C-alpha cells in the first residue's frame, strides 16, 4: 500500500513539474515573442515596407501600396502639410510640383483612380 501511495505521489509530482515547466515555457515565449521573436533571444526582425510615390502630372499624389496611413507617411516624408489631403489623395502644392514629381513615378489619372478603387479603402 505504501508503495502505491508513493508511486501515485511521484506521478502527481512529475505531472505538476511537467505543468509548471509548460507554464514557464509559455511565460518565456510570451515574454520574448514581442521583442525578439521567440523563446530564445535573437535579433529583432524589422520589416520595412517600400512605398512608391505616384503622381499623374496634374498635382494628384498617392502611394503604392495604397492606404490612408501610407499616404500620411508619404506626405510627412515629403514635408507636405495635412491641409493638402483630399479624402483619398494628396494634392501637390503648385510651388513644389517639380521637386515632388522628381521623387515620383508618373502614371495616368486613370491608373491612379484604379489603384484607389482596387485598394478597398
């Protein structure tokens, strides 16, 4: 009888140790996931999205990939004030048109409309 109780206690102890180990692993994984990407510390991976500036040569400015968030980042990078934003695109200030267009790919107005419509925004 004593042997059976000791065996049962040993089994319960092993199960508890296993659960505690799993909880510790989970805690470790949660702790590191946000900062370094796994339970073993490693360099943080940063994904950089390449944004292409696009204009139609008529002072309408958007970016690819298209999103309102990316539009505002683009405007910030080009030092364009928020007052030039119009619902789904930025207008290029007339006095800076040549400067900004030199940093953009020029496409047709129809292509700009197609990009905006296909974005689902």
